């Protein structure tokens, strides 16, 4: 094979690989890893530890890494509180200990970043939120940020800077985690609608959100799933 044919063959292979990857990403269904992430987040938010234990096992079997699940459970403290997050983390530790005792070796995954020391952490978080929302973010945030500046600082510097700085989960995965948690908790439709819009900005499609609502129906029931569906439609009509 001459050099020109060899180069053409390589270019054709790369083009085919890119095309197949794009087609996979554009599929209207979530893969099993994404579905597990949604169910784990929902059950963490509601504190159903018995079902969470089963879903953690299934998530690992579906290919989620240990650190991906850890990151999701850590992030969730910002949306459902330390008690729910810590309970889920302790449940996950028990799951891993049991699996190890049974001879199962789970993939650790990408290393979790612990330190985040930019020159201006608030600005880092503000830029992340701008990228997610597609809307300019003033300093402080209007309304709650002006009324309670410390919570605005925590939101920007810790959640959207410290937590989101770790690349163990993509922004799209992090929005899936957040949406699943907010959809599972009573009375958070306003925040849910905002994060549905952010999720769409990361590439999540409406068909996928409706599938997520179906998964939420299985984890927390039809009432919250129907509210989730209504919120999806409201976000789409804006």
C-alpha cells in the first residue's frame, strides 16, 4: 500500500470513528451508566438507602467508576444537604466493602481533584455558571445574592468552582445528577426548571429528560415524575 492510500485509509477511519461517536451522542436514549447516575441521585435525595444500595451495585455493574459515584454523592450535598449525602456515601462504602469481600474488583476511575486554588475563586464559579446557563451572571447575584451575600459566595466559590472544577464528571453528568435530585424533592420546581435549561445547554435533549422522568417515576413515584414532566414542558416553552 502506497503512502497516499495509507493516509486516505487513516482519514477514513478517523472520520468513521468521529461520525459513529456523534451518532451515539445524539441518540435519544441515555446509556445504562447515565440511567444509573439518575437513579442513584434520585434515591440519595430522598434518603431511600435500601433501594440506593441496590442501585449503587447496579451502577457499578453498568460501568460507573467508583470515583464517578463518589463525585455525584459529594455534589449532592449542595442540593439535598449533608445528612443525605453522608448517608449515601456511607452506604456506598458498605457496598464497596461487600463487593470486595465477594471478590469483585471495581474500577477506581479518574483521580478526584481535592485542591482548587485559582486567583479568584468567585470569578471561576461565576464563569462556570455563565457557561451552564448561557446568561451573564452579575456580582452579586440579584435578589438572594444581594440579600444574603454569603450564600452567593458559597454558591459561586464552592459549588460552581470547587466541586465543578473536578473533571471526574462532565458538566452534562453533573446536570443529570442535579436534575434527578431536584425532581425528586418536593417544592423545587423553580430550581428544577433552571437546571433543565442548563442541562439542555450541555446537550441533554427533551426526549432524554422525559426518559429521566420515567426513571424518577420508578424511584420516587408518579406524583413527582408528573411534576417533572410539567416542568420540562414549561422549560421548553420559554
